C-alpha cells in the first residue's frame, strides 16, 4: 500500500501540467506545431499574392505582352522610380539632419523633440495632402495668394508654386517618409558609443569629420534598412500621385492600375502585369538591403551612448519645432480654414466663417458609418495580428527553438508584404476573397483581411526588438529551474514584450485608421471607411466636406493613438 501511494505521488510530481493547456503545448507543441503555424500563415499571406500575380502569366503571358500597348508606359515607369528615389533622398537628408538636431536638444526637451519628426506619421497622409492642396493650389491656394501679394510675384495670375507637379509630389511624399527613416536613425544614434566620438575629437577631428568617419558608417544598418523601407513605400505611393498627379496627367504604376480597377469587369491580368515591375523592384530592394548590411554584429559598439560630447542647443530645438509646424500644423490650419469657410477662394483678406459644412458632413450617415467601420475594422485587424507578431518574435529572437526552416518561412512571410505596394495588396485580397468559398465582397470582413496584410510586418518589428536585446541566459535560467517552455513564454517573454506590443499596437492603429490605398481598392457600394468616404467627397468636388472629413480622420487617429498610449503607457509612443 505504501509503495503504491509513493508511486502515485511520484507520478503526479513528475507531470504537474498533465491535462492543462501548458501541458498540452509542452507535449504536442514541438516541431510539427511550428511547421503547421509557419505553413498556415504562409498560405494565408503569400497565396493571395501569388495567385493574383499568376494572372499575368495566363494565356501564354498575354497580359505581359500587352504592356507594350499601354500608352506612355515608359513615362509611367520613369515617374514611378523617380518618385521613389526622390522621396527616399528627401527623407534621408531630412531624417539624418533631424536626428542630429534632436541629439543636440537640451535633455529636458529631448523626449518631445524626438516625437515631433514622427508627428507626420500620425496625421493621415490624405489629410496632409489635402491641406497642401488648399495651400498651394495654383489659383486659389492660400499660400500662393500670399506669395502673389509680394513684389516679386505680384504680376502672376496663378502660382508661383504648383502643388500638382512632380517636384511637389516628391517633396510631400519625402516629408511623409521622413518619420519612418528618423525612427530607425535616431534609435541607432543612442546605441553608438560616445567614447568613439570623444576619441576622434581628442585626435583632432572636427565635429563634421567625426560624424562622417565614425557616426555615419555606424548608422549603416539602420540607415540602409530605413531607406529600403522608404524606397518600397515610395514605389507603392498611391495617395499623392492620385490626388495631385491626376490634374496634370502625372501617372505612376499604382494610379494606372487604379484606372484599370475602376473599369468593369476588372482586368486582373492587366493589373497584375503592370504590378510585376513593382514586385521585382521590391524583392530586389530587400535582397540588396540584406547584402549591404551583412552581419549586423560588425556595427556593435561598446561603452556609453553617443550623446556624451554633444553640446546642447536651443536653436536645435527651435529648428525641430519649426519642421513640425511646417509639415503638420500648416496643412491642418489650411484644412480647418476651408472647413469653416463658406467657400474656398483663397482670399485671406475677406475671411468669413460658418459651421454649415461641418454640420452637414457630421450629420451625413455615411460619415458616421465610415468612422465606426474604420474603428472596428482597424481594432479587429490589430488584435488579430498582434499575437501572430508575438509568435513570430519568439521564433526570430531565438526564445523558442523552432526548426531553422520555420525561421526562414516566418521571416519571408512577415517581410513579404512590404515588397508589395499597398494598392497591389488591396487588389490581391479583392481578387482572392471575393470568390468562393470566401465571397467577402461587400462585407467589412474584406477590409479586416486587407488590413491584416498591411500591418503584419509592423507587428513583428517592435516585439522582436524587445526580445532580441535580452540575453539568452535569462530564458536558460528559467528552464534550469524546471519551468516549461509555455511557462517561460508566459512569465518571462510576454512581460518583456509589453513595450514592444504597445508600440506595435500604436503603429498598427495609426496605419489602419487612416489607410487610403487598400481601402479604396476594396471599397464597394454601401460599405465605407474613412478613406473611401473622403475619396467619394473628393470625386464629387465638394472641397469643404473634404476638409471636414480630413479633420475627422485626424481627430479619430489621434483619439485612437491616445487610447493606445493610455493602455500601453508612454512606451507605446517612445517605441513607435
């Protein structure tokens, strides 16, 4: 009897998790489960993209051969690459300059200064573009009206700045991408050892020479990574070319594809064929990025951070504030002025105000429905993607010892959507999910699926960063103490990724709440989100309602971001 009891006690001690969730994961959550997760996610993400682009090769690649018949195709290709390259160059120069300036801001103001260059990311791009239209439209733009009052331009009937031009599109897109490049560069500046810069100065190097020979080379991983992301986003630019380029016939590949999408029935083969150059350039850019960066351990420095010998300057803070005012406040002021004016005529000398446009827009049931649809679809998509990003971060950071093929698959799955422009992602989702067995056309679920594709890469980055900096000995100690893999994940990995999760959630909410490209591609009669609602007003030429809708989008995005920061703490904002 005593022996039997002891045996039963021993059995219970050896398997305390038997029948529990953690026990099931420990027993069955091995290689097979990770392969199933990786392959399943790959099928969901990559299959629609592959199926869509495969249409270009149907009928003996008739659609590809038909590209020669597309009017002005060479000009469209040139505009696409010129926009991406020009905007990336603008973003690189502005981001590096702003990062250096922020490092010179007095410490008590540095937190605010570090957020200001990223403020344009919070403002919906469509709202910012509409604001610049109200400022620099050739005839009735407020900024042009002011410039024409100066002696140098007083004989001009329009201009002198034309917002509907290629340089304007490049500049506006570049300022939009600056926040992304800045986030990469500024984070890396904090990691560079200040002792290296100090040693260079002791050796007689000037501040400029130490920056060129030490700081800039050490920025290479983050700078190259951010420039590739900016170039990919520039290739897929849709909002600025559509709203600004259409007036003067400036087309890029995404707008040409949109024109085909607007015809019925949609020629998916032609759109896929036109999108192939974007896909090839996107994949090539990612491969080039990895080849240029190589082993990132070459850029690791030892010692204290890189701001040790930087002389604080109030002028640096003033310059950063000035940048934020020009890129964010001015467009919003122009939008507000149009929204509360009886009509938009560019006359600043005889201003009058009314609330009739605001009242008419807010009382429109389409607007209320669009706001609610945007909030619900954005939140649902973010909550779906967040745990996927966490699982991916566990594998990619090495916290969980998954098979190497699983790591390769997940790496490709999470990075893959970045290589596909958002307009093309929208068409891929539309092509696959409006057909049986899904039949999602005309439903809000279609927006949720499309939004998942947008934010999947961003769900991984911040969470991965939270785990990759933690020494593996912490997780090994947990295992030595007898903790199961599930318990290690729940009690150690999950708390460590709290800041990364908050940052990922903030980024996803911001991106989705003011999405335009995917939303316009997926829109259907009767189902609106904020991006499609403002586009409907734009097509109707009702500019005061466009202005009101732009303000609504900005307010909703700000409110959602505030809620996210309230839930996740200031870390959600600091790690965006």
